[in-house]
C-alpha cells in the first residue's frame, strides 16, 4: 500500500550526530517514505558545554547536519535549538551553580537569536530533568525553564518541552506556567508524550507522541493538534534508540493499509498541526516517495 499522494510524512523530533549514522539514517527515513524532519540539537562531545562558544559550536553542528541531509537526501530539515535541560545538572559541579545558571540563560538567548534569524523554528528541547536532582538545583532549573519560556515569547516561536510524561493535571500545570509568562499554550509542545490525554484535558498544550505502534492507533482519531516523533538518538552505543528513524513512514504506511480515511487522519499531525503550531505549511516532495 503506497502512502497517500501529496502528503508530507513528518518526524517531529529526532537527533542526528556526526559520530552516528547522520545522513545514512536520513536516507533510510527517505527510502521508507519520510519527507520532513524536525532536528533537535544535542551535545555532540563527551562533556557538557561549559561556555557560550561551545553552545554556538553545537548549534552550528546541528545546522551543518541539517544542510548535509537536505543536500544528500532531499529531506526537508527544520532545526530546533537550545541547551539541553539536564546540562545545568552536569555543569554545576564543574563551574558552580551561579555560572551554570548564567550559561544556560545566555545559551537560551543565543537560541532565541537563531529563531529570529530563521536559522531555527523553535526553542527546544527545554524543561526539567526526568530524574531526581539535588535540592540546591531545583530553583535554578525552574529559573532556566522560565527563561526559556520568556525567550520563546520574545521570539514568538514554539517551545519544545522535555519532562516526565504528563497526565491531565501535568498538562494543565504546564499550560498555566506558559500563560503566566505570556506564551500561548498552543505554542508549547510536550515532547516524548507516551500516553494519550484527551484534547480538552491538555490546556492547549500540544503533545508530540512517541510513535509506538499501539500509541499511534490510540491517537489516530484525535482532532489535534498533535505530532508524531521517534526521538531517534543516533547513538552508536544504542542503535535504533529511542525508535528507528524509519518508524514514522512505516507507521503511516501501515495506517494507510487499515483505514480508508488515512489521508485525512494523517494530515492532522503532518500538515494541520504543523501549520497551527509553527505557522508553516509543509508540502510533499516534488519527487514521488516510494
């Protein structure tokens, strides 16, 4: 069963690395039928960045990866940049909590500049560690997250949030935090969402669902906005983690085989939600996908 003609096939959140598969993984995505990737930056070295220049280099590496993928595969790549939300935890013992806090805020300001220059489409991923942290770091972590929301407000762009999985109460809390800072909740994306929460219980926050087979089936009738992602890590020590980059086109193809309304249903995460959250209208590639 071919994928619906004229429909972009979008992985909303993935990572690529110069020391991993990089372009080769994107070729696999393209061969499976994928057309668009939202590429989130990550730390590419063995140690957490300890200077603004190291973050600048990190963002530039992501930008070069995106350019290489576009040139080599024809896949459209949209970049998302910010200091990773657990960087403060690792940097604090090395440079001290005040310096680590200042560095995170300056790196977020840098990310906001990239969005304004149209070198990135969103701030992310930002938020909170998904594991317990020392009491002395909780305040700085919350301060950095608030600053991330402020940067997104000033750049008038979406913000991609990293956190533990959220229930309805968690979505409402995140929505309230965004509103308090002046960020519309519909510009807040909960990355790595692993369970469906009904639209009326999300407070306007947009889930980006991990594209596990059973979860895709569960959310397929959701009117949106919502996204699908693999959170592919491109880590040679963990091949295929979190999900392989070819997963979403394969899920889309399987859904098309089961549902006569596949095009309308898949347009929700791949077209309508991107337009509502990012203000972007994604088009299918000019060349026909497999």
